[in-house]
C-alpha cells in the first residue's frame, strides 16, 4: 500500500509582472496614520525611479475616534480595493504599517480583486495580515518590503536599492545573503511569513492559512517583550501551525529585549523543530531591510546565510 503524507499547505503562487519605467503605482494606507512629510519624501523616491505614484484619497486621513487608524475601516478598504481594481495601476504600495489591516480584510471584495488580475503588492509589519489574505484568497506572490512613507525606506539607500532591484530587475536579486545559522542545515520550501504577532493573531480567522507545512517561514517583530514573543511562538506551536515547516528565517527584533535574551527564546521555542534556522537575516523593522518575496519556491542554506529563489520574484 502506498502511503502519502499530509497535503502541502504552502504552495508556489502566481508571480505578478515586474515594473517598467513609467509604471503607475498606487500608495494606500490600510493600517496606521501617515505623516505627510514622510509620504512626500517617499513619493519623491518613487518618482526618482521613473514611476508614476498616485495617492489614494484617504491616505492622510485619521479615524475620528481611534487615532491609531488611518481613517475609517470602510475608507481604508475602499482605497485598497479601488487601487487594486484600477486597470491603470501596476502596483499597490502600502504607506506604512501600525495597526488596522486586520479590520479591513473581511471588507474587501475578494472575487472582484481576483478578477482584476495580478499586480505587485508591497508592505510589511501590520501588512502581514494582507500578505496572508493575498496568498489564501488571491493565490498571489507578494513582497515583504519597505513602505512608501517608512522612515526606514526614505532614509536608507540599501533598502531602496534592494526594493528597486526586486521591482525592476528581480533576476538580479534571486539570492538574498544575510545572517548566520542558529540551527545549521539546508532546506527547500515556499517562502511565507511576516510579523510574528500578526501571524499568531491570524489563527482561526476566515480563510486563514491552515499551517506553514512545507514552507520556509520568515519571522520578525518590533517592540515586544520576551514573554510576549514566547506567547506568540507557543501559540503557533500548540496550534500545530509550525508542524512540517521546512526551515525558518529570523529577521529583526527591533525595540524588543536585548538580543541575547531573544536569541535564547528563539532557540528554545524553534530549535526543537529539527529544521534549519538562520538568524539576523536582515528583513523587517531594521535599517537597510531586504525585500523578501512570499510565495516563491526557494532553498535556505543556514550555514551560508543565504536564501536562493528558484525563480525571480516577479515575471
């Protein structure tokens, strides 16, 4: 009798087309409020790349009651959906993270967005909730990368250069090299992940990814105490969400506890999975953050500190 293992949960996704000079890119704010001066600086960077950025109507709004949100849920969702469904828009770039993406995920018309066809989507941090939704509802590769009004983007040449190369010449950045081995080894899988706290918060929600099985999971977070990170990791472990994961890439832990304490926790919670783990990989809330595509088959070599994509992030 032939035995078959569990069906793969993380599979390769559809790659959008790369950008070309003159491409129209929409800037949206699905989460927190956006400082105008940082938005203007980010738009200047995009124009310097010969892109044509357009700002969604509610990007500079602030929620009348909850000032941690960039406008009402309905307006933030409408901006994202309108930009995505606009055939003249080639890419949608998030302005910043913060909090709020979860609140709009179920307000979007996913069938209409699927019918609009694939395009580039970029963001990180709170945007993790949308990376997950785009993967499970649209089957689309997305880019975990710097955001248009992020101070880590507008003031850092390395972050700009890596995102620009990913958008315009993705074949030149098929190998991402950074970090050192926490657990040595090599593994193959499909990339996914993002902000640890958001991945934990996504458990049990409609159309949530059932597990990270067969994936190369990228994790990072910001401003969390060690016991909170412990709680998120333990929740994922207890839920079985990490069962069958092929390897882990650990990014930045900016404004968390001292790294030796974080490192001990990561080794404690993840070392028993029996898979390669690379630490300090240089993505997330850090200076010069790399752009990491989600939904692409790749090989992780923890000892070499490399992630090599089987194919460019974008077609």
